């Protein structure tokens, strides 16, 4: 249940404009910060998993 709630919250957060993530990307690109890069990749993977879960939940509700 907590994971489902987290996914719903992250979907709400990911619906914001992507300017912030773009700024973070350009920042890490110039800095070469490997930790931030891996964190960004992990966040993207989690976001994708949450999107697919949300799509499944919406499909089940219909």
C-alpha cells in the first residue's frame, strides 16, 4: 500500500514541468558528478515503474 501511494505521489510530482530535471541534467553533465547521474537514472527507472503501475491501476478501475 505504501509503495502504491509513493507511486501515485511520484506521478503527481513527475507531472510538473521537466525544466528542473533538465537543469539537473545539464548541471551533472558539466560537473561530471557520477553520484547525481546514477541517482537521476534510478529516479527515471522508478518513475517508469510507477507510470506502468498507474496505467495498470487505471485499467483495473475501468
